[in-house]
C-alpha cells in the first residue's frame, strides 16, 4: 500500500508540490548546440507534468562554458540570451499544474576540455580516474569569485524564465561536491580544510542569490557519502545539511556517490558492459577485437556497489533529524513498498526518482491510481551509458550491434 500522505500537497520553500513523488534531475542529452531546450525537451517535460510528477527537476544546466558536461546536449543557463527559450519548458509544465525546478551545475574536473574547449578546473589539481586525460587547473580566488557570480546569475535567469526554483548540484562529484569533499579539496586557504571552509563557496552562492533574488526557492542535492579515501561521510553530510539550512537553502535532496566510483549513483544488479564497450568515449575508439577482449576484464575489474536499492534512505533520515527544512530522498526507490517505507518513516518529506520516469513518464499517475505497484525499470543502466550517444531513452533490448 502506498502511504496515503504521499499524494497530498506540500509547500517547500514557497513551491507548492501537488504530491511528494518527484522527478529527480536527469540529463537528457537533448539540448540545442546553444544549450537551449529543444522540442524533444518540451515533449518530455509535458509528458512528465501530465503524468503526475509532484515536481520536475530538470537535467543539470551549466552555469559556465568551462563547466559544461562532456555528454552531448547539456542544458546551459550561462547567458541571458537563453532565457526566452526556457519558456518552452516552464509554460507547458505549469499548464499541467506541475512546478519545475532548474538544476544548476558546474562539472569541474568531471568533464573534458576536448568538449568544452577550455581547461578543466577544480578546487585542487587532482586527476580524475574517469576523466583522466588531463590534470585540472586549481581555481584561484578570481576563478572562484567568477563561479559564485555565474551560479547567482544563472539562478536569476531561471527566475526570469519562469522556473519555480533552482537546485544547486552539490552531489555526484561535480565542482561544488569537489569543494565539499576532502578527497578532492586539498586546499589550505579559506576555501579548503575544515568543513566550514569547504562549504564557503556554497554559502557565498546562497548568500548572493538571497541578496539578489530575495526568498526565491533554492534547493540543494548532496552526496551524503562516497567511498573515496578521505571523502564524504554521513556525519559530515549532516554538518553540510545544517550549514545549508543556516544559509537559507529551501530543501535538501539526498543522493550519494561520485562519477569516479562507477555506477554507484544509479545502481543496478549488473554492469552495463555492452553499452560501455559500444559507446563510452574511453572504449569506442578501440579496435573491435580489443573491445571484445575487454569484456571479461571489465566484469572482473568493476565492482558492483551495494546495496542496489534504497541506498540513501538511512543518510536522508540522519539528515532529516538534524534540520527542519524538507528532505527529499533519491536512489533505487522504485517499488511501492520501498516508496512507502522511505516516506512513511515519519521523517523524510519527499521521494524522488530518475530512471522510472525514463521508461514511464506517467509512473506517478500509475502508482497513484493503482495501475502499477512497481516501476518497469530493471535498472540495467543502459540509459546512463547511452546518453553519451544520443537523446535519453530506455535502451534495454535496443542496443546497436557491436
Ligand atoms: C540517465 C541519467 C542521467 C542523470 N542525470 C542527472 C543530472 O543531470 N543531475 C543529477 O543530479 N542526477 C542525475 N542523475 C542521477 C539521478 O537523478 C538519481 O540520483 C539516480 O539515478 C538514482 O535514482 P533512481 O534510482 O531513481 O534512478 C542521472 C541519472 C541517470 C540514469
């Protein structure tokens, strides 16, 4: 049974949610070259809004060109000229009674200069195991100031484009997560060291948005833990949540992991070896016999993160106990009992999902009226690999032949 309160409304930071089951940010590889949303976006977002999502959080939108994703078709919000184009998302979504929140991100070292045309940047000059072609440049004071200004300017554009709020992407090893985690932030100045210093860039962004946009809703998505040496732990994430609340954040979505850890952010029962070898930028350039030879090696070498479901619920509960702002939990919560258990814990305010919406944009409506008790998604993660190749869709059983 679904928890009865799941389908009641809730206001978070001034955003009126029609229910507590949200679409978590999902990169769609659908944007125009300029970073503007496309007609494919418009179609997808309309379907999500019609399909009953409590709110939609967009795929990550870049705040600066050097922080653009290495994946194709990233939304961008780095320039005033993009503002009018976003009305093609906000207007139809609102006409179906659904709020829409723009996720803002800078990829930091988790991108490639071959794609951005610019040197990658990070809090510290440390090579990333996945994006390891180059060592990123350590940001100086001026670079950090520019990034703070870019996040605030992008939030202003989001407000003008009709978004109900923005979500700062502090999760998954992107730039702001790189500042928060001791694994990637080795600085000894006021932007590194103790947690308050590592959090400074986020507090300055929030402060500036508050100064410029008053009480415009600003959510945050955090990785409550990663499995990197010296990296994020739940107790530190609780500290970050307290700092977020004190800095005026409207709500916190709790995720975990970094891209460098492999598929720990979006877990599944098996490794997506076939699409990795067919399309991932590291393997696609290799001759076919070598790629085939790699299959068993990959199976041996890549450890599957566990547990596969409900992996952020415990962290979200710990965070919810420490703050009074709403907490959203995401991560392998795809079946009725799990959604009800996460939500019904009496603490967590909302549950969000990503992959279930890819295969069924109307999954919330179906859960609500009893047509489904679980998502049809089998968490093969082909979608997550194949967005390197083209627009987001469910690829299970539909991969191109190697
Ligand atoms: C194809 C794909 C793209 C994603 N893009 C984003 C993104 O842009 N921003 C983000 O915060 N998380 C992103 N995620 C992670 C999801 O929001 C979510 O945290 C993760 O998939 C676990 O939730 P799930 O089990 O409901 O899929 C993405 C996940 C997938 C599968």
